[in-house]
């Protein structure tokens, strides 16, 4: 038993080492600066946590005793720590010896190694490194292994005791967003030097973590008054974010929340109704272009000519941003119905292919209808929103608007989820025939899913156009659909808070990691694969999904479906006593 | 109550029902038996509107229903427990039952029927919050029947309720079917298990390759040499 725990530790340590090597080689330390080593250690702890908890089954969590677990964790940490320390020291030696490794390993620059040692790059070149620093790195990563064990143990404790009995961890979860918010605000103080050049990045990261942890805090709170009070406090705290973040940070958050709006809409189509729509970008594009036509008619040759011939001046916005909202949404919704009608009878992969085609058709239409859309040159000078004569076009205002938009859509989605229509969607997703036989009008239910999803994408598209002010067909490629679908899946299909987390993870984090841009796609692809294995239901799944994928709620398993393997007390069946 | 008059149903070019006529009177249990592939399931799916007949009429209380979409037929009081149960595997037992009452809006009535169904199937009460897919085969069958009852049907279509169940359980399920019938629900029962089906039914139809080949009171059909040979092993 002890030997097996040890071997498991070796294996997990080696895996962690491989991941760390990859992260170092793609230049993550440079990006993180002073906090490189702590962040790597934190990441390692998370890797250990995932590896130690042992797959997805509840049993794996429940049946491993603390002592062998600790042995495994400590071994893994020690292995990863020593190997990584050796690797870093090795690179440092090479660099100090004047070996030019760049042709082979393009990110092993002195800066990268310096970040790991917490010294200036010059020190690496001269070989003037703290002597015992490798030990510090090894210890830090060993500690990460132990933290991983603690995470597994506390997760287990939480599951067994359930949230309602309270506990320190529950309160920590509830307090975490406030701690992070305070940290964000504190980092905004110009006198603070933490993070050096990367202070802004650190701040953005903390802001995103604050939003993400707020969602977990809400889940940890007891339903009822505690949850309501917490929600109010969190809302107040988060509402302060746009006012404390700088332009760049706000602009990243703006795009993240535009994608939250998109994700919430697609979540209705895919998560609630189970219709795999890969052409979702079409409605985003429709929203953006319709708003562009309305606010900058002069940019479109055909449209401005038409207006002029009707005697309507085309040299300024036709209507305000606010008045345009119903028009863009309804147009996009109509697009949703138009897409829905031909695909009513399609399911699964066929549906995916046809909708994918629809998305591309809209883009090609925008690209080739030059008279109307100005083709690849795009529509320029789209108007920002105005309120009482003030422009709301700067990143902070766009972030606020996106927050509001996402809030409204989230509320609508939440109401829909519990509604009659929501139940019809679920039934349809499960079994179309039976749903119909229980009285669900399939045509209407499907079209409503497409239309409502499209409405929300249209609103997101309008806000996007107002944010960009110039829009081009290239803004609306298939990748927008794919990104949106990914964030829905990563967050947890069908889960509303999951969408927010998914958007933060897939749209926000890459912005933070701009420095490792070229490796972004690979890194995220790998993350996605790992996630789908460890947590197929998403980061923050809806309770129903979790039930679907983890067999929670009953001892019987799938295979029981056909066997009448019934317990002996079965005779109570006909209502009589045994 | 229900009349099928010369019904022809196709799967594309496959002629599955070749002029099926049958009637079900109010309060009856009528059983439809026949070998595999005879068209029994097709008949039920045609009645409930999931398949559209290419020719012939279906009348419910004298009014034609063959043109109506399935969800409207449900609202007229026909409900079915489909072949292979097909419960919503990822919904809980309770949600499955609620889904059965989807077409209704009378909350009090639904609650009442929920209680009635749980009384009929006490096993389900213990498992209200378990998801459907984790139920045993027998429990799933009860759930499928319970779900069908939740729409408070006038006519209940049952497609092989005994499929895959142990003999003891088969007997109990049929007892429940009789109970349901006594509570005033008319039943059209499709079964492979001809012997038991004929023993609880009032009347019976025998189907072969898409057509009715024999009809009559259940006792007569049970006694007919043709049926004894083909379905009851001599
Ligand atoms: N979806 C389908 N597409 C094509 N043919 C079908 C389809 N469903 C059923 N059939 C055919 O129609 C005929 C009748 O099938 P049906 O399912 O009604 O038989 P059944 O009497 O219910 O049989 P069983 O007792 O085995 O359930 C069969 O020949 C079958 O192959
Ligand atoms: Mg059948």
C-alpha cells in the first residue's frame, strides 16, 4: 500500500514537472514577473489537487485515507520541486556560461529565469544568483503537494458534511471575493510596488478572480436571507470594479462580459434546449450590423442612397443606441426563427453542420454585399451610446453596459429555466417523441429556443459594434461561435453562473496571458481536454447536469436499466402490505 | 370511444399498417397482441399522433384526430406509456411525473393526481428525488405508467408494460393496470405476453404483418386454436 502511494506520487510529480516545464518554456515566468514562483506553486497545488482526487467518481474521493494521500502528495511535490529546481538551475548555468539557447528554446531568456529566482535579469547573465535559491523552489513546490492534499481533504469534508453545517471553509469561500476586491483596490494605489511592471496584469487577474469567487460564494451561502444579503453586498462590491480599474483592464472586462451575454444566450439554445448551434455568430453579426446601419447610415452606400431618396438625412445616427435596442434584438430574433425553420427536423451533428453553414453564409453576405455593408472595408464610425448628452463610449462605460446587459439576460435566463418553457426545453432535449406525447409543441418550443438565443446575441452584437465603432466581416468568423460554445461547455452546460466563469477563463485569462500569445491556443486546448476528463460537467455546473454526469442521487447505476433486480421488499408494489 | 377505420401508415416506403380497423369502448381494457414486427407499436404511435396515417380515419368520441399534432392529441385525453419506457433519464422521478402533467394547468388537480400515482406505486415515493435513469427496470416501468397517468387521460395506451420484468412483477403490474381501469380509465394494451394480457382484457385484437387477423372477446381469443398455437405455445 505504501509502495503504491509512493509510486503514484512519483507519477503525479513527473506529470506536474512536465506541465511546469512547458509553462516555463513558453515564457510564463516573464509574464508573471515577481509573482512567478508563487503562481507556479499555486498552479502546481491545483494540478496535485486534480490528480490526487482521482478522477471523477465520488468514490475516489471518499475512500482514500489521509496518511497514504499525504505520502503521495509529499512525494509528488518533492519530485516536481527537485526536478523543476534542477531545470531552472540548469538553464541559469547555461545562460551564465554564455550559451545561446534561444535558437532552440525561444523563451529561455535571462528575464524568464530571473523571474523564477526573483532577481534582475542582469544577475542571471553574470551568474550572480542566490546560492540556496534552488532549495527554496523545491520547498515551495513540495508545499504545493501538501496543499494539494489539503484541498482534497477539505473538499471531501465539505461533501460529507454538506455546506449547511457551516465550517471555516464555507466562510472563507464567502469572504474570498471581498478579500480579492480589497486586494484589487489596494493594488490600484500608485504607491504599491507589488508586481512591478506586471501590477496591472496582477490587478486584472485579481479582479477576474473576485468575480469568479463571488459565484462560488453565492453557492456556499445558505439559500434564503444569507444568500440575498451576500448577493447584495457582492453586487455593490463588483459595481465598484469599473470605477477602480484602468482603461485597459476595463476594456478586457468589457469584452469578457459581452461574451457573457453571448454565452448566456447560447446556453439557452445548447444548454437548456439541447440544440447544438454552431452558427451562433450570425445573430451577433446581425445585431452589430443592424446597429451600424442605424447609427452610421452614411457608412453604407446603398442604405444612405435609399434614405436620401426618401428624403431622410443620412449624415448622422437615425436613432439613439437605446431606441435601436428593440430593433437590433428583434431583427436578430427573426434571424433565429429563419434559421430554426429549416432545421426543425434535424438533430445532433446534422444540426451542427447546417447551423455552422448559416453562420458562414451571414459572414459571406456581409463580405460580398459591398453596396450595403461596404464589404471587407467594413462599416466605420458607429456611434457610441449617449446618455443626457454624454458619450458612453469609453471602456469603463462599455464594461458597465455589458455588466448591465449580462445581468438582464442572466435574470431572463434564470426565469426561463424555471418556467414552463424551460421544462419543455428539457423534455425536448431528453426525448423529442415523448416530450411531444406529454403535450410539448415541438415546433414552437424549438423556434422559441433559437429566437430567444438570437435576441440576446443581437443585443451583444449591438454593444460590440458600439464598443468597436468600426466593424468588419472578419469580426464575425466561425471562431466567435466556437469560443462562445467553449465557454458554455467549460463553465458547465446549462449553468448560468458557469457561463460567467467560462467567459472569465476563456476570454479573460488569455488577455492576462498576452505574453504567451503564440501558445495560447495550445495551452487552452490542453486545458479543455483535461477539464473535460476531470470535470465533464463544467467548472460550475447546474445541479441537474452534475446529477447527470456523476450519478448523484441514487445508489442504482445505469446498468440497472433492464434487469428487474429488485429488493425483497418489492411486494409493497400494489399498495398492499408485504 | 376510439375508432380506427382502415388505417394505413408508412415508414417512407415501408407499408407498416395495411388497413387497420379497431374500436375501443369507454371503460374497456382492449389488448392488441401479435408477433414481433406485426405493427402494434406503429398502431399506438399512429393513434397518439407521432406518426401520420396516409389513409384512413381515427375518431375520438366521434371527432377526427388523425390530422392533429401529437401535443394536441394529448390534450384531448390520450396518453401513452411508450415501448421501452423512455422515461426522462436525467430528470428526477418527481420531475418526470410533473412532465407528464405538462399539458395541464390545474395545480390542485395535478397535486391530487401526483398523490394518486404515488399511492399506486409506493416504490416511486421513496425515490422521488432520484434521477430516472438510475431506477431499476421495474421501477422505470412504473414511472412510465405513472407519467402517462399524470395527464389524467381518458384513454391510456400501454406498449408492452411487462417487457423485461420478472414473472412476479409482471403479475403485479397487470394488477395495477386493472386497478387503473377500475378507476375509470379506458386502456388499450399492447403485449407480447399474450396469456396475461388476454386474462385481464375484455376484448382482444390479433395482428399480423400490419393487419388485424382476429378479433373478439378476450376469452374467445384465448380459446382460439390459432392463437394458442402461435402465441401461447400450443
Ligand atoms: N422507424 C422505422 N422505420 C422503418 N421501419 C420501421 C420503423 N419502425 C418500425 N418499422 C417497421 O414497421 C413494422 C412494424 O413495427 P412495430 O414496431 O410496429 O412492430 P411491433 O408489433 O410493435 O413489434 P414488437 O412486438 O417487436 O415491438 C416492422 O416491420 C418494423 O421493421
Ligand atoms: Mg412494439
